[in-house]
C-alpha cells in the first residue's frame, strides 16, 4: 500500500527530517581519532530527545541503538560500539527521528582525519549519485529512472552498487512502499506522483557489489573488505523538482 501525503503532512515531515539534519551537524564535530562510536550514539540520542522527538531506529525490529554507524567496509546497519575512530576512517551515519507522528531519515558519510584519495572519490561520487537520483524524483517519472541515474553515475566511475539494500517510502511508518532501488532501467517501476515521500539512499562500494551480514544479525559489510559509502535524503515528489526534506547544509 502506497500512502500519499498532504501538504500539511509533508510540512510535519520536514520538521522531523530537519531534526535529523541538525543531529548530523551536531555529531559532525565528534568525527575525530579516539572517539568511540557508542559515544556518538549517546550524544545523538540526547540531542534528539532534547528537541522533543524520539530516535526512530531505537528498538526498531530490535535494533539496540539510536544511530546506525558503519565504519569503512561496513555498508549499513552498523551497531555503535567501543570501536575508536582512527585517522583515515570513513563513517557512515544513518539517523532516524520520530516527531509529530512522522519519521525523518537521512544518512551521511563522514571522514576522519586524512582519508585516501580513492576513498574520497568514492564519497564524492556517491553523494553526486544521490543528487542525480533526486533530479529524477519528479511527477510523471518512474522509480526505475531514479535507480538508473544512480547506477549509471556510480558504475561509470568504476564503483559498484549494492543490490539488496534499497531506499523506501516513509511517513507514519519508517519503511513504507514503494522500494527505491539504486539500480534499474529508465521507464520501469511505479509512476511517481505528487504527495509520495521517499528516502533515496545510494550505497556504493569501492570494490565488489556483494555484501554479507555479520553474526550480530544487523551489520552489513562488503564481501571483499573494501570501503562503502552511503548518503541519503528524504524527498517529497513534486511537479517541477523533488522537495528535499532533509538537508546537508
């Protein structure tokens, strides 16, 4: 079932998503060598609660924390731990907030200290791919147009696209229909209409596209141990261009 949102609902979702963005900005200064990922998680949870909201991921299907923190070869769903950040790490932080009865969801991959040039290119291309996908998220286009734009940009730069993990509809529930893959063919899939709100989230790998799940039941890693980048925005479909509800500014 696909739920289309009214302008009023989208305004409420903008509030939840802006708090996600502010949370990312708040923890950005913690991305330094020696900081434990569990400390970042605690600061984020406190910040979200101080702003009258609750963490959207905490206890979601049993997930134990407020943030998904995935370092280096971890693709998504990393559990915050006593791991201390090191110079050269990349840190993908996926953050969700529940406020006003609606979810916000956005991810950003941070750098710690001096990061290898090839890895910086991976981050740059993944972020560009996100915005190219968003450009296709307009009324009249199809889901496949979004995935095609992302896949084309990633693969033409020599990187690979994770297949199993996808974007999604979002609203009163964290994950709603439709699924939004980061690969696909133009003109395929569901037609996009005004009022649809989706999370677009390319997960792009430096090496192979293949992934594995760890024994903790959550953490997804690249099979070859090479880095993976993840950027995500929640957007509302509109006529001229998608309205980005989350914000990286």
